[in-house]
């Protein structure tokens, strides 16, 4: 169980105790609040996160309004751990890129595992363009740029982040699956340029680039990507939200997972062999597409 879920369940238990102390049934509380009864059970069981208005209404009905500031503060802590994309990107994609850049500038060792996409710090501008433009066609939660100007600003902000790779006081360890090089998330010519860039990145003294080849035995499945910033913070991007993890036991778990995945990866000349092979295949695909 994640620290976010534990905290949400703890809040649910606190609200349940308030209801019981007020001698209210869940149905009675729901009726007075104008909610469906299922909402009470979901919140108390930690299956639904209440809003500020929810906890304020809950406290008022239970005659515990003096607890509202404390309950709202607990909610704020939850929000820092689990941030929905629609809230995160209200200030725009460039702002998000700059905030990540601030974290990276204060981190000595940045570790990143990616099962599907090239790490942001290693992306070319054209690859980044396709990543930023990607989104759920039926929703706008993932921060699809609102205009061409915002897209260009976001790309520039990501490129600006990459300056940290050349700082001698920083270290970076990137691990990605071979699938990253083969998924068609951009046109072949863009992928050709991206793979060529990755080959050059393997020679930088501040970074390690590891590729997990197809067919290599894995002790841990590559379920999702994540960043580790020193031993202080892990950031995990989901389909609809980002998890910000700072609990020590969870950080230790992510460090162990990263270690297993890193041990399965190829580095140096072996990594460049994989990259060169896929570069040739990407170039062939580009020429085939161009000739059609």
C-alpha cells in the first residue's frame, strides 16, 4: 500500500470517528449533506478523496467545525502526493517543465527508468514536440498544449533543463527498455534523429545510459516509468495523475526496483550496439516511408 493510500485511509478513519462521536449513521450524514450514501462509505474506506467542501460539510454536520483547518491541511498533504494532470497543468506545460528543472538543479544523483519513452532529459526537440502533443483524444487532462506558442515554450523549457547534464557536480543514470527505441510514437525520421542523439549521449561523463535488451531475464517487471531524485523524492507518472513519493520505505522500494532493472541493462559499447542496430532499422523505415 502506498503512503498516499495509507494517508487517505487514515483521513477516512478520522472522519468515521467524527461521525460516530456525533451519533450519526452514514445514511443520516449523507441525507443532511445531500450526498448519496455510497459517498460516505467510499470516503471512510479510503476509496475516495473528499474535497475541501466535503470535509467542511462533514465537520459542520458532526458539530466539529473547529477541526476544519486541520482536515483541510491533511487534504493539502494528500494533494502533494497525488496530483491530477488537469490541476497540474492549469499553469501550463512550460511551468511544469521549469518546476521539474528546479528539482533537477538541486539533485546530485538523478535516476530515471522508462519502459516506453525516451527520458525527457535525453530527448531531441522534435521528439519532445510529439510527446507534448500526445494526449487522450477524448480528454485534455494530460496537459496538451493550448496553442503553438505554448508548445514551443514547453519544448524550449525542456531543452533548457538539459543544460544540467553538463554540470560536473551532477550524476545521471538512465535505464530504458529496447521497446523505447521501437515504439512508433513519432515519425521514423524523428526517431532516427533521436536514436542518433542517444548514441552521442552515451559518451557524456556525467551520465550512464542503459538499455534493457529484448530477451534478457528480468527479476522485476517494467511496469511503469519513474524518476528518483537522490534518496528524497520519487515521481511516478500515471495516465491521469502524478505521484510524488517521499516516504522512506517507498523510496527504498523504488531504489531496489531501479537496481534490479539497471542490472539487466547493457551499457557502453553494448548499449551503443543496440542503439546502432535500431538506428539502421529506423533509417530503413524512414527511407521506405519517404519512398511511398
